[in-house]
C-alpha cells in the first residue's frame, strides 16, 4: 500500500487532536509514537484503532486490525512521522473490504 500524502491535520505528537480516542486509546497512540518506522496508525469512528510497526506493509496491517475490531471502516491517521488523516463526511464513506496481511506479526489492535 502506498503512503498517503501528509495532511497537516495536526502535529504528529498532538494526542488530543486524534479523533474519537478515549483515554485508553490515547495511551495506545502515545505508545505508537515510540515505535520505529515503518509504522502506521489507523482509526475508526467507533473509537477502535489498529497500528503496526516494522515488517512488511504496516499500512495494510494497521487498517486490517482496526477494521476487524471496529466492524466499520477505518482510515489511516499517521504513517511514519506524518499525520495523513483527512476529515471526511461519514455519510459518504462506505466500509471497505481489507485483505488479511501476509505478515500479521508486530501489530496491535483494539
């Protein structure tokens, strides 16, 4: 999966700017920030997240693990050292099918 362009939605370390995160998910985002690149963090409107670092295609892995727990569409929030999130109208976003990654190791989801 190709890396989306930087969005300038927020600063990478601005934990409070990440949409839909409760206190536990904010702690997970802080943990993600300490992971090495390549890395990706995905979010859902339901408050579920998925993240992956190292290994092959962390972007697809983060989305996959977010979506299996959210049971809803997820979007990438951060990739490596950039915020790539673009706020969209939820009524216009349809859930996407995401294939299970070949390398499901080194990930976290909730």
